[in-house]
C-alpha cells in the first residue's frame, strides 16, 4: 500500500503542478504563475517539517501512519484539498497588478499560496512518511515517487486536447481515490468503488465551460479585451501543452500593425486566433484581390518593394498574420507557411490553402534545404512589455540569423517587425544580431546589408543577402526603399547611406532616439567597441546566442532604481517584468525556507537525536543539484523539442523515469558508492557543458520522432546517476525517522530555491550557468558525504 | 470589563464622527475638489490653455462616474464605469483636449463616448461635438448623463466608431479614447486638411503613448506627445 500511495500522490501532484502552470498561462501570465506555484511547492518541504515535530511528540508514528486506513484517508484529503484549491483559485479576485494599490490583494495572494500549498503538503507528507517508515527500502520508495511523477508529467500532454485544462485537472485530482475499491473489508471496497465511479462519472459529465472549472483569461489580455466588443464570441477552443487556442469571430477585429496612414480603404474581414488568451494571430478573408491592398501599405511590405514578385516566400509565424497577405499581394510564385502549433498550422492551411508546416521555426529551417527569396518572420511577443522576460524564444538569436541567412537566395531578403519601444531596446538587439549573423557568414560589410524603418508604433528590420545599395537599382534618389518610405510616410532608422533628416520626418519624437542609438551602435561595431557600448547602455540590448535566448529580457539589475523612477515610482508597473517578479519570489522563498528549516531545529536536535550538520547540508546540496540539473535540461531541450512546455513535460518525464531506475539500483549499493556516483555525475555534467549544445544543433534537422527518442536516450545516464545520491543518502547517512523527514524538508526547500535561481541564472548569464550551479551543488554534496558518519547497521 | 451601555455609546460616537457631514451626496457640486484637481493635477503638469482649464473647472466629472465611486471622481487616476470601460484620468482628458488645438468654431468627433465626460469637456471648448459609442448601454447612459449635466448639444450615436460619422464629416479634430494598433483609415478620410487626430497607443492597462496625427495635404505627421501610465482596473471592475 505504501508504494501505491506514494506513486499516486506523486503522479497526481506533478500532473496538478503541470496543469496549474497551463491554467496560469491562460488566466494570468507566465511569470506570475511562477510566483504562486514556486511558493506552493514549499508544501512538500513543510510536510517534512510537520512530521519532524510529530516524531518529537510521538514515537512509532511512522508505523501507525503507514497503515492502509491512514494512507487512504491521506489520499482522500489530498484529492479534496487539490480540487478545492483549484476551485478557490479560479474564483479568487486576485489581481497582481493591484497588489501595491489595494491591500486586500495581499490577502488574496496569501490565500492563493495557502490553498495551493495544502495538496502539496499532503502529497509530500505521504512520501516523507514512506521514507521514514521504509528505512530499508528507500530505493523503492524513491522508485515509486519518481515513476509516479514521471507519469504525472506526461499525462497532461496526452489528455489536454481531450479534456481541456479545468476538466483534466479534476480527473487528476480524483486519481488517487483509485485506491478506494482495493482496501478494507468487502463492503467498504464496494462502497469505495461506487464513490470513485460516481465522482469520475460526475467529472466526465461536467461541461468544459462550466463556471466551476472554466479557465478565464486575465482581463489584461488581448482576448478579454476583444471579447468586450458586441457580437463577438469564441467559436472554438483547442488545448494542448503548447497552449490553448481560442478562435474568435467578430465584426470588430481589425488588425494591421504597421499600416501606413496613407491607406484609406476598408480592411478585409478577419478572424482571430489567441494563444493562451494573448498573442493574437489573424486570418484575413481574401475573397478578391482588393482584399490584399492593405498589405501593400504595411511596413513589412518593404521587403517586397526590394524584390517585387519574388519566387519563393517563407512566412514564419508566431503571431500577427499579416505576413501571408503581404506575400500574396506581392504576387509571389510560391508561399510556404510555418507555425509551431499544430492546431494553428491546420487552421492556417485550411484558411489560405497554402503549404503549411507545423514545426518550430528553427527546427523547420534545420530540416529544409530550400532557399527563399524572402523570409518573413512575424513574432510580436507578449502584449505587456516585460511579461515575457523569462520566455525562451529562439527566433531572434545570432544563431537564428545565421539559419535565416543560410536559407536566403543570393539576392534574398529577411524581414521582421516588432513593436516600437522607447527607450530603444530590442531594436538595438535586432540590429546587432543581424550584424553579427552577417559577420559570422563572412560578409565583409554587414552594415550595407541592413535597413531599418519605422512608423509610429512598429519597427521593421530588413536584412539582405546582397548589399542593399546593389539591390536598390535605379530610383530617383538612388534608393527605392527611401522613396517608398517617404510615399508611405514611414521614417528611416538605419540605412548605410541615409541622411539624418529622414529619421524623424513623419513620425516625430522629441529626438530621433532610435536613429541616434543605432548610429552609435553601428559606430561602435565599426570601431570594435560594441562590448563597451552594451556595457554602458542602460538596458540589456546585447545580442543573444542560443545559450541565452530571452529576447524579452531587457532589464539590467544595476539600473532598476532608475527604471522604477522613470515609471513614476509605481511598484505595480515593475510587477509587469518577469525578472523583477523572480527576484521578489526568491526573497519570499528564502524567507519561507529559512523559517521552515529553522523551526524544527530546536526539536530535532534537542535530545541528541538529530543528524550531523553535514548530513543536512548533504540533502540541501543534493536537492539543489538535482533541481539545477533538471532545469538545465528542460531549458536546453526547448530548442531540440521545439517548445518550452514540451521540453518541461518530456525532460521531467524521462529524467524522473531514469532517476526512478537509479533509485531502485541504489538498493544494491553501499556507502562507498556515494562519492563515486557524485564524481561520475560531475564528470557527466562537464561532458554535457562541452558537448550538448553542439549535439542539439546537429540533431535539429532530424525528424521529430528521432529527436524525441535520441533526446530522451541522452537523459538515461544522467537520470540514473541523479536518482542514486538521494535514496542512498536517505538509507545510509541518516539514522532516525526524524532525521529523514527533516532531510526531506531540506531537500524540498533547496529544490524550490534552485528552481527560482535557475530562472535568474538563465536570463542573466545563459542556460549553461544553470549546469554550473548543478555542479557546485553536487560538489558540495560530495564534500558533505565525506564528512557524514555512516551507520554500519544500515549497510546492505 | 466595560459595561454594555458604555460600549453602545462608544460605537454611536464612532458612527457620528464618521458620518458624512454637510450636503446630501446627490446635491454636492464638488466645486472645491474640481478647482483643486485643475490646479494640482493639470496646471502643475503643464496644461495651460485657458479654454481647456475653464472647461475642466466647469465640467461636473462626478456626474459621469457611478454613484458608488463618486467620492473618487476628482482623484488623479481613471475609474471604472462598467462594461469594461474607464473614465480617463483628468490630466489625460485635459492634455488630449489641449493638443487638439480647438476653437469655438471647431467640429470635433470623439470615438468612444464612454462615460460622456470627455465629450462634455470638449463641448466646453468647441460648439460642435459628435461622439460615437459601440456599447449600447454606455451610449444610453452617457447620452442621459450629458443631458442631465446640461450638455444636450453634444451629438451622440450608438455605433462602430471605426467608420467615423460620414454625414457630419469633415472634422477639425478627432479623438480616439481606446488604444488601437492602427489608426482607422475611414477616420483619416474624415479629417480636414490640417486636422488633428489624437489617440492613446499601447495596452489599455499599462504603458501608453499619446499620439497626435496631423493631416497635411496627402501626407500625415505623427507626433509622440507623452508616455502615460494607466492604473489598472480589476477584473471584477471590468465585468460590472
């Protein structure tokens, strides 16, 4: 019964966590989800602390509580608390942005923390209890935990399309009650079976849009704002790990960023697709050629002025949607479309009848040998600036520019548009990334291949495979791009031969800020002082590689105070930034961790029953090392497997299965294996730092199946090794139930803190920095293991 | 232990001390608050057009906000008015009005009547004001409130502001009170030569830039005026 209970609690709590992340992604923002879920996970650690107190109060509790009835009751309590937490959270009028303005919001936030931590507390209690009760079988307890968690990580991916977020969460919460028909006397078994079957039937009958379980997007998101229009409705919803897609029909959807004010005719009718309630992609009805006219007046059409009637166009879409009308309006001979979400790709294909591929952009480019006259990337990012600072995106790295340039014909053009931000930040990064991408290709004068134009709210980067002067041909002033920009009332930001008066002619700022900064940047590159430029710039605008792919990250910690003052010293504005939220969460988490670990110290160590300090630090180090290692692979595999959440579920699933096997193997090992395994892990991590990035890039062009299988297989050795130190330490380095429950708490606290630090390390220093932290964690564990006393009675 | 009568007396005293003093709520004219608003929130931030300041001093903002939050009508932030809409911060109303460079003879079109307050302020500066609201409930309420407050000359219409008001075009000025990603082409077509169009740019709940477009023959110039930061409203408020 103990192992089954541990398996079910682990399965359900991990699936619950993954689904909460999905629900928050829709109802709030990614970084705010991170804020609540991270702290709720302290419930695991708190369970160890509570059981430590229990041990001080009552001896033999572990034997009593590991009986069938208490375990069944615990699983029931878990199900009730998890379901209640979801329902309360779904109805809580929690509004993060009002936190600094309305004190009641702090109470709501505290409520969210508390109600969400209870199911994790109960699940953690079941697992912690198992370690305390099955001292001689910690490897098998570990196996049950990890295999349950692995299944829990994979279930949402498989069943989300069938049930949607809310309904699947109900099933997941009820899953541990599957034990009811198997324990107790016959009449209780029959009753248990009836209760379980009734609850499942009730959940199955619940409509996905029932107010109790329907997940509504944040009122700040584009979908909520669109739904406020009359005669506007959602006509279809598809859920998956890659995101929830809502299809919205409305006579009032009119989306055309970058549209020239010279355009005076009507817009075609549009349908919008929203991913997670935001990131709008629009499908334009094209019933007649005139419906495409508007596209010729958008800033992105600049590429088609350079290459009229192009042979082949590749539209890489991650939002927007105007790229397709642009390509169609130009009279392109062939247009190919790529979108990473299979459901969106299917809708695009159905709507336009163009060849459409469902793949991540980098994955598509790596697998294709075709060359295109125009590559049009449309990726506008989140509607709230800063909210996507933690999100990995491989569309804008220097490596991505290399991939785009590899797929351009000799006179081909790459084009991408973004929101115009002030002060200039991502415009500088885009320009620099294009420059370095061209330079890496061996282009002698990269600056002659780059142009940048803007209107009043968007900016467009144009990168040409051949020098732009040569492409421009004959025109009244020698540059058709400038003539067209003037005709459309657009301004130039960068052209190698532009004059300053064209920089602030139609769309006037107090000063031509973007032009000035990019001129200064170009001059820095010419002088070889670009590093100094980026150091001195108040925002983080340096180009990023695939090792640090966070295009939304623009804050510099050293400039936070200046930024805070520039936003009117209003704290809520800072909460829009993912990075600031991570900092706040870390401080909160550190306080909670210290409280949890300090509270039982007096009780644990009072009667001389406590373990050594080195033992506690061993489990802190192992907990941190494991989480850093896991987070590294989750982030590194986002490129390989095409989406951060696919990577999250896949890496956790594979790594935990292999760790489970490692835990089982540890049953055959003795004390002497601990330092050896830790050294092997350190060696393996060193090998990973050296070779994994190249390996992933080498595999990018493979079929999806091959990438999934080989990627998972690569996790086998590290997973096995990761599974051993904890279970072996639990069995051989600790001597009493109280020590084990406290070690469980220490391990849980370290895991939460490491997960938060991983986010900060990745955005600030790059993904490999996380692995550096993992190595530090395991090196510390190695040192602590050497200092720990061994209990000879516990050796195999 | 305190006696019961003493406790009752204590609570009565608290009730007396905290009860509103002076005019009944409906009869208050908030003149003092309005003058204070203009001085502290508007003039101090650089709005100096006498006509605009006069309109801001005379327009009873409290008559355009829901009763429940009437006390906050002259505070330095926007307020929810229902249907997911807000009444803008007083400073933004004044700034947008000033930037339109209106005279008594101007004909001005507002897209998004909302509470009707902005239209009332415009009517204090220009004689000919047209306002369109897409939400019927808001349109009806605003039309009624405008009449009650003595602004019956404002022409209101329930409809899609994207297409403007062709029968009344051309306009000297157009004001869009909702954030958009592009300026509706039909509105530009209804602007006189030299006419001005102002709108907030950005997410309605975060940073916005005020943008002023001016028609010059067949060309347009767009001027970025200032960054504004709107205080967000709760989801609860949005659903009222």
